[in-house]
């Protein structure tokens, strides 16, 4: 790498954003790809959407829109760009395509999947509807386009309770995350029919883990994602989506925080809140980690891999997402 590139004022300004969590030696390996990506974005009129679980050099240095799946779904609408690159997993790229059907949407790795999305098919949803006629289907956005197209409305972890209650129904089918559904049912009087899908990151946490971390870190504030098992959520001080956890950290008065979720979330918040000590239970999402700077660079250089959705699925899935956004 050239001295000119590593000393670039533009890159140094970006490094300042992540210097607390990215060592200089690592940054020097990242800088060439970052510079190339920034130039390629201008050339192709591209924007990069990054989920909160992306690594700091992606999240803070090349992303144009950052957030949880709800924020990305909202902000994907009507983007002033020709190309959208999803620095997230495949179902998020499908959602971006649903909201921007006339734009080119790229996913840097075809292997960036999701255990929740893989846990259920459209045929499974049709079988549930036959078994429970007339019961509305609420589908977590961590699902494929074909599953969304079979659904009445989507939800995210940020708005799941609101969406369930907004239907005014005594019973709902909520898929595919069993633990999210169980945690929502504890908050509402609605009976929820669940599906046995789980996030492979969040299902690994246990109540004993939380008790052990509290013992080793007196005074720590424990924040748990609602994809965690109900026993884990019960042990936490707060449970919410990644956006809600970010708000809790930003506006709280805690000097030590434990995020019971994917590991990179702590890194991204630590970069933004240097005064807070983050206890890091490092469970990584293998699918998110397939999205790398070289993969994003290659996607923009070759305009691959383009996400396409058959028209009937796109229309049905978009309808379910739009109902969520309007609720």
C-alpha cells in the first residue's frame, strides 16, 4: 500500500471513527478496499445499506444507511441511487429489492443466509393457514420473499408487539422466530401460534450465562435481544431490537454494558461511545461475517450478485412489508 493512500486525509478521517476498535495494523489492510469502494460508489451511483451487526470498518466507514432491519426497510424506499448494496444477509437484500423494484440490488455473498429464514417455507405457511383458518399471519422480516408473500403483515423485533396488537385479533400466527413470538406473547394478551425457528446466534445464550457475566462484572447493565430465549430475556435489565439497544446506550447513564446479541454490535457502539465499557460475549453470526470489504468491492466492480424476485412474490412480499410500515 502506498504512503499516499495510507496518509490520505479522507481515509484518516474515516479511521478516526473506528480507531478505538480497529488497530492501525488492521486499518492498513482495509484502507485500499475502502478507498476503492468509495470511488466505485460514486461511479455507479450506489449506496450501501449496513445492518448493525456489520463490522466497524463497514458500518462506520463505507455505509450510507445504517440500522436494524426496520430502519433499513424504511430507508430503502425511494433511494436516490441506481445501485443498492446490502451489507447484511440475503433476506435483507430481498426486502430492499421489494421496496426498490426498479433498482439494481446486490448482495456481496450468496452464502450470507439466515437460520431463521431457512427454517420455514411457503408450503409450511400454507399448511399453518389451513390448520388455523382465518388466523392472521405475522411474519418476522427474517424470512424469504416467498414466505413474506404468504403472510398478512411483516414485523421486526422493534415493532413486533405493536404489529400483533394492531391486528385486533385474539389469536395470531407469528413466524418463524419461536422465541420472539414467546417474548411478545408475554407482553400482550394475544394468543400466539408459534413456529420452531431460532436464530443460531441468540439461541446459544442461556440464563446461567447472564448470571455468570453479572457475577464477573458488578453493576453491568444487561441488554438482551428478543430473539433470545425467554429465560435469557427475563434475566436482562432491558430487552429490545438493536435500534432500541443503541438508544438505551446513547441515553442511559450506565458506564458498563453487556449486549446479549451478535458481537459486532458492541464494537460499533464502542466506537461511538468511548466512555462506556462494553462486556463482549462474542457470539458471531457466520452469515453476516461473509460480507467483507473485498466482497463489497467485488460486488461493485462486477455488479454481482444481483437479487431478483419473481413478480408475484415481489408484489405479495412488498404488500406485507408496506402494511408493516403503515401500521
